[in-house]
C-alpha cells in the first residue's frame, strides 16, 4: 500500500525576466550583474558563464529569484538561468560526469576519474592517500582560517581543497576561492558540486586526486558556501563532515576535525562546541578523528570546550594546540573572515579553532623514511592535551 495517494509537495521556483543594465565583478566562473525587472526594479544577479554564457548590457535574461525572495544570507541573490536570445556554444571535448543530475540545468563535466581523461589510469590504480592529514570542517567559512594555520606553520606546503555538495554546488559562488586560488594546489569539486580545477565523483576519488594528481601534502574538506540546518539533532548538512572523516580513514589518511566553537552565537546549541561538531565527529565519524582545540581561549570558554569534548568516544583523541602568532596571521587574512554574519575577532574562538586544526595538520605530515631519525633518536614532540 503506498504511503500516500496525494501528489508530492510542489517545488517552488520564482521565475522572472529582466534586462541587464550593468555588469560587475568577475570571479573564477561568475559574473555579477544588475538586472532591471518589471515592477521590481533593479536586482542584483549572478551568472555562471560556463553554464549560460556571458550576459552583456542590454541582454534579456531569465532569472530564478527564489532565494532572493527568501532573504537568504549566503545565497540570497537572483541567478541567471538563461540568456535566451544569445545561447552559449555547444561544449566540446571529454566529459560525461553529469552534475545537477536530472534537473533542467544538468551539465556534463570531465571527471578526473573518468575513462577519457589523462588521469584515469592513475585513478584506477591508486587506493590510499599515504597518511596525508586531512582537515574536515562543517562550514565553508572555516576554509581560509584552516589554510592560514597550515601556511603560517609552513608556507611551502601544497594544500588541496575538496569541496563537497552539502551547500552551494558551484565553486564559482565562493568569493573566498577567488582570492585563495594562488595559495592552493587546486580545488576539487565532488558529488554534485562543480566548477573546481578537478571534478570527482565522490569524496574518496576527490581525496585520491588531491594526493596523487595534485601531489598535495595536506587537504581541507568542507561543504561550499552556505549550509542547511533545521534546528533538529540530525537535520543539518554538516552531518556529511563525519562521512568525509570516514572516507579519510578508509583511504589511510589522518582525519583531523576543525571544531565549531563559539562564545558569540546567540543559539545555545552552538555555544561552546557546537552540537554540529559533537554529532558529526562523535557519532558519524566511526573511523576516528583527531579533534583539535586551540589554546588561548578565555578560561571560561576553554573550560566549557573541555567539558563538551569529554563525552567524545575514545576513537576521537582531543589535542590542545598552541596558537602563538595565529591571531596575527588571522588578522592578516587575504579574505574577510566571517561566519553566520559575524566577523573576526567577534568570532575569534571559531577562527582560532580552525587555524589550530590547520597547524596541527601541518605538523602531522608523515616524515619520509629517508628522513627518519637514526635508531635511538628523539621522536617529534607530541602535542599534549590542555591541563
């Protein structure tokens, strides 16, 4: 017997047609526009040239204004669906990975792991990431701080970013990536996310590509800009952070958790260590993950963090990392540090925790056997937990 004989709830899309009156900032694969819409005036819109071509002043465009009407913070812009009078040329070359599958805007991309690409033979052979440290975070806003922690520790490290599909799907939506491109070995978009330097089917192949195609020393995994949360224990897109940790473990890497810590968030479930971190790392990451807490928090917040992490399973060791000079490095960030509408230093604890995770990862890179100390030599100093 079917669950229900009634039709499914409708998908809600607000369609508008307008005319481009101005073009603005150009990103990796994005173009900001001003569009005049009858009865609604001038709207800010965003186009992805690889999907719809390059709109010009005077062009009529079709828009999706659903998120704009909802007043969403991260995604609250009108999106160009088509430039109907000037379609882009047909694509050429390899590419059979379909993203945004079975939607009207599905597109094919060339995947790093597909048969017609130069990397297929390599990707068919490799099966592990050789102990590579991978920092996993819930929110995209942690990305620049994690990278700062890594490069402040060793500026010569090669760092790859693996973007999952829990939030924004186009990498081009991220202004952060526009700025950080020169500091990254590459961007890999996995699952239904698209627009990276490399495309991969899964987090697993994304991590393998980071290690063996980009030759990264370290990787960072987060969802794209924006996230979805419902205020329920399991209804948030950051649950996938725990699943990413499992992928790292299966592939022989070191999973390192960047904790979401705050003493500025007005919501009790996100104060101290957010329930997002406690759930994703503590209940989903079954392969274990090292949880990094930053020294230098206020004593009150540090005590709360210690208490929050006390219930983590034994498979998740907690380490406290010194944060000397990380405040200075965060203050020099090339991109604005903001999360949930709050910046640095208002959310200092959050960004300091992300930078500390990056620092720990930089210090955890496996030493090649040819560089190991002679028998009887002193091992690297361990990072002790906070007393």
